[in-house]
């Protein structure tokens, strides 16, 4: 089945946030680059008997967790990073089901079985979102925009947002409206009405919600995805394993382009556009819940963009050195390219083109014959290799001497550019 996909799509693979099982500290793995990232130094250890209670917001800004003091904490990664005060939040001796929105709303419950509560970190107070008092909602997941709370409820008509037909059912609560949305209608419809749903997940705007469903019939638990706009199932084909394998504990990226789950004993990440799973290293495939998908924080700056109130960066980067040989052997250069080294005072990128001069209608015009690009790290020489085009290899082969002009452009993160040029010779 295909997604009725309406959420904002991401331009990159997610960063996977989890708790390292050796150090019991926050850890981050960037699925886009395939490398671990340096996280804030946050210890997530508890004597409460529950596994590493921790959550991160979709935008990567907030880390909500239980610390070594068995109390709830909120870390804001803005700037140098700081712990935010949470007056009066520790109403439960054993908080579980932690979730945090991009807006700083915090959700959690008591000892896995509710009641679920929502706390506004900006005002330092709890929010009445319309759940029964007391309620049996648990396994909280906030939408990234802070508009919806997704839970499961295993109580009854008095303690759940609606009659749950004596099963653990999925509910979506409208936080500003303080009402149950009745969508999904506590199930995914049809045959799934009379089976249990557990461990919900949600995307940034709650247009899509998911949970693992105990479907029975000779198959293990399956992660099913529900499109709230279409009012129907939208589970991607191939998301769940075949046979009697449990697929549980789903997690979604902001736009649900990526869906993670634990399949049997392996953590997997499904990429919707390619209908395939990402290749993950052993340490990440071994992850257990809780797992969150987040974006880089602070967000990468758009070239030329300036934060409100900030002074625009208009300073051009400097080319500290540009080293190419004065001459190259023609045959070797055509085969392997021209290797040089460029150093700048700023991080950024360098591009270069090599041209020869030719006569066109008695006028000298440059002809591009080779090009290359490289990433720059401030103060470090970057290797830059210019590769010749197929046409240039054919045209220049057999020449005895060719003079090249290499034009270099160094550009910093703000989009400021500096140009330079060097000459070299190809000897046949």
C-alpha cells in the first residue's frame, strides 16, 4: 500500500538519537553521513527500573530525560546549551513514556500505565488537554508542532478518551482544543478494531500516526501506519517482515520519509521514496527503544541567510595558498587529472576549472577542458583534483605543449566568494 503522503519531506536522512548502553549517555548517529556525532554530555541513568527514559524533539533542540537523581530534566541545545527549569514537574516517582515537541511541550506518564500529562516548559505549568481525570493513557508521543498528543489507552470508557472496546487502542488528542480527535477511531479500521495497538509514533504534524498491531493469524506484530487526512491505512509495502516476526516500536522522521522499527532483534530504517531499508552499521542495528529521529541542530545556515538582528557576513574568504605544479606530463594528466592543494582561512568549498585559449572568428576565447571541487576546512590544505572531459582528452591527445589557466573560486558558508587563478603547462 502506498502513502497518501502530505507531510513535508526532508532533504536528508535523519540523525538517530539513542542512549549508549555502555556509557548510558546520549548518543547521535547521522544516517546521512554514516558517522557518529558529538552529542551534549548528558547522562541518562536511573534507579527506577525502566530503560533509559529519554526523548528528543524533531528539530534536535530539546533533550527530555530522567537523570541520575531520578528527576525529569530538559536540556536546551541552543547556543552553549543549558538546563531549563521545570518547576513542579516531578509529580510521579517513576515517570515513563517521555516525549518533547519542537515547541517545548513535554509529555509523560506514570509507571508505563498512565495517567498521561502534558507540561509547558515555557510557562512552567501543566496543560489541561481534555483527557479524563484520571486517565489510563500512556506511551505518549507529541507531534513536532505541539498540536497533538498520540497515546495508547488500555483502560475503559471512563479512563480513555473514548470507549476502547477493552483493548489497548490508539488515540490522538487535540491539545489546543482539549478534545479527542476520534481520528483514528481508536483503531485502524475493520479487522484491527478488536486487537491491541501499542507503542505509537507520529510525524511532525500528526498527519500520519503508527503503532505496532497484534494482528494474529500466524504473523507477528506488525507496524501499521494510518493517514488521518485520508482516514485509511497507509502502511508502505515491505515495511514489515514476513512470517512470525515481531515488528515493533516505530519511530518517524519529521515528514515520515523515514520510518524506523525494531524487527525481531534488529533496528531498521525504511526509506519511503526508494521502498528500501538503509544500510546501518552493527552498533546501530543493535539499538533498542527509546530511539528518536531528529534533524541537525542548530540547522545548517542557508548561504547568504542572516538570523534576525545579526550583522550580515559580507567578508570574502581568503585564499591562503594555491599550489599546482608548474608543468605536468600530458598523458598522465589526461588519465589521472591535475592534482593541486588549496588552503583558505574559512570553512567552505572550492571549485576550479582549467581552460585553454582558442581562436574563434579571430578572437581568443577560453575552452573549458577540466574541472573539480573539494570541501575546505579552515587553515588546512584541501586536495583538489581537476578531471579532463572526454572531448578534451580527445582534442589534447598528441599535443606537444598546452598552456592551461586554472580559475579557482573559494566560497564560505555565507556565500561570499573569492577568485584566484594560476597557470600551468602540459608537456607532451
